[in-house]
C-alpha cells in the first residue's frame, strides 16, 4: 500500500518513532513522512500524527482512508493535548483512538482503540514511550483493517462529548510556594525541551528539568 504520514512538527518527539516504524515496513509498503500537506500526492492511507495543519475534505479525497491518532477515549476528550489534560486530572490509564478524519475535529468513526497504564511515578519520556508504542500498534492495525471488510463504528454516546482547550505556555507555570508533592504531577508531564515547567521568583523565570535516577 501507499502510505503517507503527516506530522507537521519536525521537533516533535514522535518523529524518531515514526521513522523507525517506516523503516521496518518499507519492504511491504511505500511509506513516506511529510511535514506539509501541500507535499501530499495521494495514496491508500494518510495518517495524521501530531498534525496541526487543517486537512480538508479536498486533501483527504486523494486517499482511500485518512486516519487520525487521538489520545483519548472518544467522544470524551476531543480537542488538544488530551492525554496531558487527563493525567493532570488524575488519570492512571490513557486510551488512544484511531479514527477517520473529518471536517469537525475528532468526530470521525472509530477504527480501533488501545489503552496503556500511566504509573504515578512515570515522567514525560516514559509516558511518551507508552503513547508512541500504542499509536504505532494502531497504525499496524490500520494496515490490516484497510485490506479487510471492516467497517468503522460511528461515535455514539448517551452523554455530550467533552472537549479540551489548546494548552498555552502559561499552563506550564507552577507556584513556587506550593509543596513539591502537589506540583509533581504537573512537572512530570511537561516536556523539558519544548514546554518546560517553570516558575517566577525574585524577578526571574526558572525552568525545571525532572529526571528519574536509579
């Protein structure tokens, strides 16, 4: 199959994982990774992974299937950075949904879901590892389902969908007067390279890098 992966952020930590996934499957499929939707040429499957660009119906029409990976148990948790918000709310497990891309964000029919545990001690890199492994497993599942008689399941719920807003840099700010035990959950999910936790004190701003040691 001809497979395109659109990840618009070249600095996103998922990129090495995507490249490894591509290399492991080039013998069976033609797989390319793109940064800009303008470079897409069509194919069998388009995967949208950590993509901030708006992919229109016209863009999707050049593919048999256009699929999104979203880290929530849809229709709960539509919107931005769902696994971060969920962990901050106390979640100990995260569900990742593989769904069809639609004009209305995160509303498409569901292809598959997989979950992973988030131990209370896990830091951002450990959470990323579990998340990316789950996403790649869903991408493998999509390659199999695309060649079958499988029919995706529309999102149906007895309760209204929930939504998360887009995070801003200020969401990474912590209170230096608060106990570390209450701040740990916030600090541990912050990517120290892209969105470090920080605090302001004595007229200066300080960032925090949290590492686990044996």
